[in-house]
C-alpha cells in the first residue's frame, strides 16, 4: 500500500506542471448570434503525452454533449431548450443550431485525461442570442401643452428584445443628463426569455427647451453595443413659449429699428442743440 502511494506521488512530481501536460487554450466562437444561426464553438487544448478520457460540453452547468472514447457509442447528446446540437459536432468542435433566445448562456468544455492522473480542465465561452424588438420604443405620459416651469414627465418602453436594450433620452438632439433620468429598469420574461427596458424622463420646462414653441424629445434603444438600434421621437407643444418667443422677437426687431433711426437722425438733432 505504501509502495503504491509512493509511486502515485512520484508520478505527480514527474508530470509537467503537475497536470500531465493537459492545457486549455480557450474556446473560439461568436459572442452575438441570432435565432436560426449555425454556430461553431471550437475548443483549443493540448493534452501533452496523455490520452483523452472524456470531453464534455455544458450549457449553464447542464451537460449537453459527451465524448468518451471507451464507450459505445462514444458520442452522446443531451437535449436542452434553445439549441439543437448537430451531428457534425466533434470533441474539439460543438456545432449548434440556435432555436431562439434561450440559446443564450455560458458554454463550457471540460476535458479529462486518462489514468494515472485523470486531471480535468475546462474553458468557458459566453454566447448571447440577439433578438430585435417587434417595434420601436414607445413614449408615454406627458401633457398636451407646457408652460414655463412645468414638469415634463415621460416614460420610454422597449419590449421584446434580447439582451435588454440600453435606453437613452435626447432633448432637441442633445443627450439628457443622468440627473434628469428616472425609473431605469429591465424586466425579464421567463417564458420567452425576452426582456423589456424602461427609462423615465423628468425635467422642468424652460424657455430654451422650446425653440419656436416646440420641444422634440427622442428615446434611443441600443442592443448589444450597436448590433441593433432604434429610436422614437415625440414633439411637445408649448403655446406660451411660442407667444414669448414671438413677443421677444418683435421687441428685438422694434429696438433694432429705433437704434437705426437714432443713428440716422443724430446729426440732424445735433444742429438743434448747437
């Protein structure tokens, strides 16, 4: 018994890096995919002088495919929702057919080598199925008309995307500051795997926000870092702003004309005061 233990310990000491040479070099494959895509996840590894005991692929810690050379048959598939594992899969390459948003997940390849070590190593790869929403963002709330100092309160909702959309607001083409944003949330729908994003806008109406009596607000939705994007715009009316703008313009025009007349008449007026 002591002799067997000594041989085992000596074997571990003599193995390179204490792992029999087994080295995982990562998994190559796309990060973003769409439903219907065929995806290759290719694992890179080096077993050194050892032989493979097993290769197992997992999705979110659930085993989905296995290769054990000593078994008959040597390949085995475990069905899971969201993907179809194609027959062209091999120990170094998992071939998937994406069947909807639930194909998203963390994929892992785990390799074990034969005796005497049976060492096991693994590599991970994240895969996200991008699902575009069926419609543009919806802007809700607000009033028919706004006056100076009124509170503008709007909500932007973008439904049915994967992953959740990143929403942002613009006022007259300019990004709205974080302090004017409210109610940021993302809702996951378990049955479909899709997500709904919500972002509120809350700010005080100012004269500068309604040039010509109209303010244009827009909600932009960005998915997967620009893989897909959309926008929705709404015009807000400010009757009093238009009147104020018109009055200001009339006053400035009148003042301008008076200045011109004063410049023209000043030489003549000086004659009467000399």
